[in-house]
């Protein structure tokens, strides 16, 4: 379980101290997907950076299974908005990069990598470079790389925002198909209410900077077949919009 307790993050700009986040407290159960939605500048990406160890100057605590979270001792995956692929490496090399860094390449991990690449329909692209890929293909490579690494926590920063509507839905479905097999604990931030409902087993709503959690919703229709076509999908969307309208500060 990931536990965040009284997390506060601030930074200086010129001679002014800006409170960027918190105090924020939340718990993420192992194997869950958490969608975090909030206005621009509320600290969503800052939260991911703190969990991922990119930001270490904060007050409060972040623990994973009772231990202070540390990217040197915990396996943490990150899918940024720009996918984070190395342009001089092929699709296959990008996919197994995390394994190489951790010196964890063997027959078993390579078989798993091949399976995940096949599942995401990028096995035939393994010798291409990122510049030769579409946005949707790059996204699938980024997803494959993260699942191949088998992280304890997967962080996703608006991972589908750069894709067109049809490609975005396909990428979401492919991600969930893998998540259902591996149940990787996932936290992702989004500006899309529909995406939060479709991908979040729990939906955390943040208010304006300094961001904290207004409400956490247990998604009653998560992973149900044809969810987007259900009346409950629209009802939940309307409910979340109501929270946003009343809870987000000007």
C-alpha cells in the first residue's frame, strides 16, 4: 500500500514562497488504479514527481508497504506526457531499457517483454526508431516499457492527452487489458472526466493550488463491459462535474 500523509511542497520564485501542494493525505491500495483530476496548476504533476523521487524537498511522508519510498530501492515506472522514449534506440531497445539498467535481462524477462509487445501490437515495429512511429505507437511503446519493468508503482502524467480521440480510446483499452493481467498499482493524472471514470477504480478530485483532495470516489462501474454506453457513466460524470463546480476555487 502507498500512503501519503500531510504532504506539503513549496518552492521559491524570486523572493516569494509559493505553496504548490498540500497538505495532502491519501492511500492507494496495491493493485488499484487511481485517477487524479484537478485544475491546471493544482499540483497533480508535482504529486507524481514526489512519489517518483524526482522531488525530495517536501514535508510529510510517502511510504510504500511501510517503508519510505525511494526510487533506488523501489521499482517505480513513469509514463510522461511526451512518452519519454530515447530517439536513438529502437522500439525493442526502448522497451527493455529498464531491464538493462537493472541488469535483469534473462530468458524469462525477454519472454515477458515479447508477450507484452505482442499484446500491444508493436512486435512488428521492434526495429523502428521513435521518429518512425505515430503518436499512438509511441504511447504503446511507453506502456510496454513500463509493464515489462514490472514496477511496484506506475505513475502516468496525462499519458493520452496528445492522442486523437479514437487513438486515445484504443490506448486506454490496451492499457487496461494489460493492467487486468498484472494489476500494477497505478496513479495517473488527467484533465478528462471521462478518462478518469473509464480508467480509475478510484477517482481523486483535487482543488486549486495549493492542491489537496476534495473527495475520493469509489468508481462503481469501473471495468464493466461497454461502460461508456451505460447511463451510470453519464450520471457519475455529472456528479463529478458538480463537485468540480462547487469545489474548485477561482
